[in-house]
C-alpha cells in the first residue's frame, strides 16, 4: 500500500546518506563485544581467586557486559561508539575496575587509546577495541553471582547500590524499558533513525547544548509509536512532527505513569522538587529513578526546536501528498542565512592537549552563556550551532583554535530607533569560567559580534564590536533594535 511505498522511499533516502552499517561491520561489532564479555568474566573470576573466595564460589561468580544507548536500541550509525556497562558481583570493588581491569585492558594487543575518566558524572573507561570505540561504565551489584540471564529492568537490582553504580545502570535500564514499551520495535527503530538524522542535519542534536539527545529522541519517538501503534515509519515520522509541534510544553512527555518505589531515590517530580518546576521541555525517562532527559533545554533552544517541528510537519505533509521527497526533510539547515546577528566565540590554546581540555570546558559552559544571553532584555533568541569549526589563526596568537557561532534575534524595542545592548555581564561571567587557565597564559578566547550583510548570499561578516577576554575588556555594542 501507499504507506509501505513511502516507508521504502524513506529507507532509501537514509541509505543514500550513509547512516547504515553493512553486514561485515555489524558482525565485527558482535565479535568485539563477545571478546570484551570474555575478558570481563575472566577478570572477575581471577579477582575472586586473588581475594580468596572458595573455588566453588569462584566457579559461579559470573559477570556480564550489557550494551545500551543507540547500539542497544538498534539505531547506531556507521563508525559510532558503543556504550557498554560492565556488571560485576559484590566481591568486585569500583577501585578494582579502574586498576586491575584497566591493567588487563592495557595488556591486550587489539586495545588502543585507553583512558579512564574517573571523576565524570558517570565514571567511564574509553578505548578502541580492534577499531571499535567503546565507552565502558561499571556497576557492582550487591549479589554474589551475576548470571547471564540477569534482567536489569528489575528494580531490586538497585538495592544497596552507591549512586555511581545506579547512574551506570541507568543507561541500560532506560534503553531496555523504552524497547519494552513500544508496540513494534522495527517501526520504532526506523522512525528513530529518521528523527535522529533529521535532528543532526537541522542542527538541533546536542543534549549538552540544550537540544535533543539520543535518549530524548528515543522517548519522543516511542511516545509517537504508542499513540499510533499500527502505523509504519513514514506515517510515524509525520505524526511525530504533528504531535510535538502542537505539544503544550511544559507538560511532560511520559511513556508510562511514574512508579513508586521504596528505594527512595530522587525522581523527577515538580510537585516535590522546586527546581523541576523550571524545566521548560520535560521528556521523562521511563525507568526508575525517572529523570528529565532534557533538563538542559532553555526557552531559546525550545523555541528553535518548536520552529523545526513545525517545519518538519510541513515538509512531511508535502512528502506524503507526493509533492516532495524524503531528501527534503534531511536538507541541512543553512544556519548562516538564518540570522542577521551572530556572536562568534573563539577558544584557543598553545598545545593540542591544552586545546582538547579547554574546548571541553568551553563547550560545557556555552549552555550557561546562552542562558545569560536569554536573560538580557534585548535578546529573544540565542541559537548556538552545535558543531564547532577550526578557527582562523590570524584571530589568535595561540596555535590551536576552535570557533562556535550563536545566531541572535533581538527584541523589538518600542519608541527606540536603536538600543545599546550591554553584554559586559554576560562576557565577564563567561570569562570567570576560565580564570585559572587564563592565568596560566596557555589559553584564551575572544567574542566577536558579526552582522550579516542583507544583500549577501553567504555570511558577509562586518565587525561591530570585539571583546578580548584575556584582557577582561568589553565594549558596549550598539544595535538597531528589532533586527
């Protein structure tokens, strides 16, 4: 029928953009995961012996890896990393994972780029196993044996766990619960692949910067599948845009009613937690303890996404009426024609290592910068482009440079021909973020304000004002109001 034809065409449009892996790559991932699982079991057993567990206990300690995220959902793209949780029984300590297992990984010939990030919100070991990138987290259960048939969806798994282990298991539990709650997994997967591709192409895929992320996309698509259980992917993509272009935010998106538990972990609940009342676009994870996957969303990023939902609805309506094809949905947003004013943030460092550390810090603070810009009375939207660009060396004295672009929409100010927009506070507070590193003289950054020439097709940049933060000097910038 017509739905099947549209769905086949959707599939072909996505294949043309190279999002699917071939059979060989899929099989290679399975082999790598099998080898990693064996290493985990071997290490847990060896650790039992070294801790003098009786041989009968060592024989059945078990241990297992669980995948989560896009790979577990079946929507990972070519060359993407795999999120994996190492689940161990109670004789294995977290310190063992970061010491003896880390050393075991170091001894494997096929493992490269091995590094541990112990102080992350979810502590992780990152490495490349025979060409496949792995992010490995750790959870220790309060049981003597981790069997191969362990079901992590069971809340009793969380009993007596420390918070880092609960966070490590959360990814698996959320992924498995989403798959459990959708009426048709195949339709869900194809729809989710389409929505993720669309979000990336339209510049609204970055959880850290307050846009959609892997989990929030999955929950929104799963909710659409629940509302239209018999629809194929082509219809589901259209209904996704219909549902969420009309959604009355901040009403939360839920896949099931929130469950009570005697484990007393903090869950998303605006009736109880005052901070949850400020969330502007709550998309709630379905596994206990339920969290808001979009707590980074601001009024600006929500406005940008709302506009894209409406655009997606108009385009998919055209496609389903035979007036257009699927490639139109995946046309990249021309960010540099969308706005008249741009703020350019340029971060630089003297060495490659310092640059990687520095851009990580800067990226983590851009969301705060957007929030501060939004609070300025003259600014209605601050839209950051999720990807950074290598900067031109002339801009900075340092050798390694990255640039981020923020599109700015100014509010119309009544009875004023022009308005002075004072960004001193915004820039100064961003400056304070990097004070310790600035003092070292190893890093720096600049703000530039650019205005697009109305007659130019590409971004014709004209410098209106510059603030060089290393010197902590700012200029007041004058803009015509309403542009």
